[in-house]
């Protein structure tokens, strides 16, 4: 069993990708982080707990390592997904507030980044690709739901306050339009703030795997952390009452997609 990625196999058509829920930082890397870096502020806190058991049959692929080790939702080439917009790198050098995270002179050089690609990024995506292929072989289609959360107010990244639900399909390119429509309909019906393809249009994972013509559909859900955390500041505690109100909405979204899957299936 890999220590880099944790996989839970289900028998349904939906795969939950969790590239940023991990908090593991190897000692050799942790000693290079400064005090701010060791806070691990930009974790997608408690996403695994939030989605646990929402509907039967879910497959979960979760990176155990922290995004400060390497960001599993960035293009391995290092190319930006949002040209001209502020964002963090393949191996971040700052927090989402543009605060440095490495000790002076300790920011990883090219060779170390390449090593982290091989040790962490590549195994996560090998596991994710394998599950996509397995699920598609079983159902004739696979639906990848990429799970994310982020602080609701981050001026360096976006203006104002982020909506609770931020759905990304790269302008509709990464999934069948019925998938997008079902998720947006449930988000609106919930009465919560929501946006489609706003600041977060879908990261590298969504864009890379989302190939509807090949029977693989991908959608990113970026949740504002205020929707399920007691506070968006340390210690970033999970709020069971908030989560209890949010989980049924997420379950309805996923159930709608599971119900759509047979109509998306390709001949096998």
C-alpha cells in the first residue's frame, strides 16, 4: 500500500479525487518550511470527513501529502492554468495570502521539484488514472468529482467573499452538460451562494481527465470553508453542525450524477 496515496474502491460510477486533503510533510522537507509554512494553512481541511459515506459505491483517491510538498492539482509542466491571474506554483513558494512559506534559501530548486514530481505527484495520478479506467470499464463511463475547499476571503486570489459552491467545468468542456446542469440545479435549490465557472473553473485534474467524448466526465467542486469549518483560522476545526447541513446537499448532487451515469455509458 502506497503511503503517498490512499485509495478506497467502490462499485459505483463516481470517483472522488482529493489532491489537497493530505497533511503529510516528510521531515526532510518540513525542516525547510518557516513558521508560517508549518501551519499548513492552505490545506483543504476535513474534506475527506465531509464526503465520507455520502452515497453508496463511491471510489475515493486521496493524496496523503500536503500541497506544500507538491501540488497534485497543478500541471506537472508547471504551466499556469490561469494566465495573468495570481496563483500558487507546482511547488508553492507562498501561501494563498502571498506570504513566504520557506526558510531563506530553502525554496526547492528544479532538481528537487523533479524529484517530488516522481515521488508524489506521479503516483497520485497513476492511482487516479487507474481508478478512472477501472470504473469506466465497469460502467461504460466514469464521473470524476474533484473535491476542494478554500478560505472564503483571500484578497490575493479573488475579490470579496467566495460563494459556498464554486463549480468548475472549464466552461462546460470537461463533462456532459447534464452533469453540470444537475449540480448547478442542486446548488441553487439549496439556497446557498453558488457560481459556475467563476474564479475556479476547474484545475489541472478536472481539465486533464475530463474527456466527455471518451466517456470520462470531470467536475470540480470548490467549497468555501466557512460552509463546514468552525473557523477558517488555526486550528481549522470541523464544525459538525455546519457539515450536517451541507452534507445532504452534496449527497443530492452526487446521487443525481450516479443516476445519470447509465445514460452516459459507452458501448463496451
